[in-house]
C-alpha cells in the first residue's frame, strides 16, 4: 500500500505546494495515518492525543477478559503482520502492545502530542485553526479525524446510581485497585463486554450477578492458542501471515455479506449455529429460555464466546432478568423487590456511538458548526467527507462499516482513498475539497434504503440504530466497499 499511496500523492520528490496536516487521535487509525503520511512524503504533521498513551479503545478498555472479536491475524495492519499473537482471538493487552510496537518501530510515537485534547477546530482563510486544552494553537491545511467510534462511555439512567457504597465503575474505566477475589460482583449489561467479564470473573467472585435487560445470541467460537512451534514458523516464513490474513479476509467478508442480507442462506446458517449453541449447552430449561432472545441472531452485534454459557451456569452465578428498580447503598434493587447485595458494581452499558469527534467544537465554512450540520443525526459521504468542511477527512466516520468488517481493513482502505483527495490539494489542483451536498444526500438515500434489508432491522433495539430506527452503518457487501474506496468520484466533490 505504501507504493500506492506514494503514487497517489505524487511522492515527495515531485514536490507540490507544502501541506501541513493534523491527525486527531492516536488509536489504530491515527497510528496508521502517521505511518502512511510519512511514507508518502507528507511529514509535516502532528498527531494530537487527549490521553497520555496511544492505543485508542485498547488503551481505554482494560477490563478482565478483554479480547478482540476479530481474529488476530486479521486485526493487524496489512503491512505489519505479527507472528507472536498468543491466540486466534488475542487479549486486549497484546493488541495494545502491538500498537505500541508498531508506532515505535515506524517512529510515530515521536510525532504524537500526548495529553493535549483538540478542543476547537475552525476553518478560516483556507486553513484549519486548532486549539487544544493546554492552550496550544496550530494552523494546518488538512485535518484527519481518527477519533474512533466507541470511546465516550454511556452511563445508564438508573435511579440512585450515585448512592452505591461499594466500588462502581464503567467497564471502560476499570479500577484495577479494587479487589475482585472472593467478593460479590454485579455487572449491568449483556453485550460483548459483559459476556467477556462474566467468563473472566465468575470463578473469582464469591457470588456473581449478571443483570440482563435483553438476552443475546452467542456464536460459539473456540479460541485456540498458537504453539511456540507455530510462532517460530510464522517468524521464519512471514509470507504465511500474509496468506492467513487474506484467507481470513475472505471468511470475514462472508459474515459481512450475510448480515447485509437478512434473507441469505449464510444468515440462516449463523442463526442455526447460535440456536444449537444455546440448546445444547444450557441445561436448565428455565435458564435456557431466559437466555433465549426474542429477535434474530446478529440483529444486535453478534457476540462470540467459547464459554459464556458455561460461566453463567456456575453455582455462584446468577442471571437476573427482573428489571432494575433502583441502585441502593448496598446493591441493586430489582422490580420484584429483591435487593442484590454487592461489593463491586460494573456498568457494562456501552458507549455514545453518535459522538465521533465531539465534544470538540468543529466549525466549517462560514462558521457552520458540526452540531448544526448534524442537527438531525451524524452524516458524511462514504463516512469520510462532509459538505462545507473542506480538507477535513474522517476515518471510520458516520455510517461506515463499524458493525460488519475489520476496522483495520476499513481504515487502510479509507486512508488510501483520503490520500487521493489530499493529492489534489498537494498538486495545487484544489485548495479546498469536500463532498458536495448532492453527493452526500444521494449516498444517504441509497444507504438508508439498502439498510432496510439488513439483519439489523429485523426487530431489536441496538446501538446500530439511529433515531429513525435505521442502522447507522454500511449496508452493502464488502466488495462494494472496496470498489468505492478504489478512487474518489470527481463529480462527488466540490474542488475550489
């Protein structure tokens, strides 16, 4: 991809007008941006990171049991395969270490301004004016927003939440000073995070209570460890890793294609596997029915776990299905009148999926604010560019493939596309470029119509759905996404 990017931008040896760039966020996509900008010869840039360490979601989330639900050999940069993953689905700390290593090896860690959040980004006189929380000012030609999707924790609206006298925290703000062995632990939520925490902590707790509002389908998936012999073989023959990456991409595309067609045979196979997993592995009939969702598999983000059903059936585990009435100093009071006494309460209640760059203040042409542009809901052409916000490009922006593809693959493809837009600025063809209103509206109309045929609209509530009940994600096969990312359509862009 490095050669493709260099060709797309003309390469530093061909010159072009000088460009200064800012990358917002030093997670997976921000690190990628820094590496690819450097390779393209655009080395006048700064990466702004609000935290004191890179890593994005893998820095923020450190809860017990954390792992990626994308195979490790696919959840890594195509240009930096890793022979040392411990498992097929590796734990979060390994992914954090991988990102640290890649950033260090490519020298990107030296390009990051840590602990300095961008608070305002305003377009004036053809350039972006940045202000940070520490009072730093920067003026750049191009902004790449690599802020991620799931990074603003969402707290539940439960009466008495602040009254709990034990230890309480959101799963993305884990307090590792809190003892977990031999204590009464409660977890609110049943998404992927709650399922991983359950599997990790049931055996450590004296009593474990999982508060379930909505049952979830569980896809069975074993997580074998790579042997030392396999790792040695990968190190000796790195081409094998590239081959594995490509094969996994094909397999993962099969899942991606299934969920965008609710009536597909592949989707039926996924549902059958989930149903068999529940019926064969949950032995108590009452518990089995409590764990059986009343919607189709993958309508919510499909959960992958090799051992959740085993964990929730342990003698000290309790699935609580009566709704929560309130939080009290001693624990959680449910609507059946029972007080579930706890020492630790974990809020595995997800994130504000519609935040994106916010709370940063973003102003485009003529002072147009992001909140004004997104008054109805977040929107962008191909999830990358917005009208009236020239030279501002997003990776994994609104309505992108957040629910069905590997986000590293997505970011790499999007970055190659963005660099072709940047090339038009670098060559002097344009001084300002952004999607037209017509292009964005046309894309959104087609996306909205296609989304109605996906599995996500078949009768459940999930964080994928916007205020209209339309999935805020990519509703077509991965092949179409690859095709769209090959080259920008000039007619879709306002080039001034």
